[in-house]
C-alpha cells in the first residue's frame, strides 16, 4: 500500500510540474479517497487560457511525467476541441479546462465532499 501512495505522490508532483511549465492556472488537487464509489483517488484540475494553451498543458504533463517516472496516461479524451481534456492516469485523473468550460461544469462543486488543495503559482 505504501508503495502505491508514494508512486501516486510522485505522479501528482510531476503532473503539477508539467502544468506549471506552461503556466496553467488555478491548479487544484481534489482528494477523493474518503468518498465512496469514486473512479480514482485524486482529480487534478487546472485552467488554460485558450485551446492552444490547454493542448500545451496536456503535452507538458505527458512529457514531464513520462520523462520523470516513465508513466503514460491510460486514456486521454477531448484533445480535438481542447476545451476540456481529461487525462486518465488510473489513480489520478487530470482535467485541463478552458475557463468558461470549467465554470460551467463546476467539478469542484460536484465533488464538494473532497478535500481540496489549491496550488499557489508564482507567475
């Protein structure tokens, strides 16, 4: 069990690093472990300013994670219009949104029971 948690922590930190590399905004980690019947342990949510930036964030996450810990997403969805791209790393699911789409779907509100950690960015 400890090994999985440590690997998950490493994955999360590399995903955050990938987001920060291309200045993704409003990064939040939702810890879903205390909620029953969830599809994964964590959601990581961030915002890109345009479809170009959303794709850049997705590519940066893939490169950073792959290079650091040799993990590839199990599944990626939404890259075509790049308004909401979902990256499934099994225990961690990343949601990269454009601002208006993120506000519309309000995932943080839907998962209100989750423990939310906001990542402070320096840019």
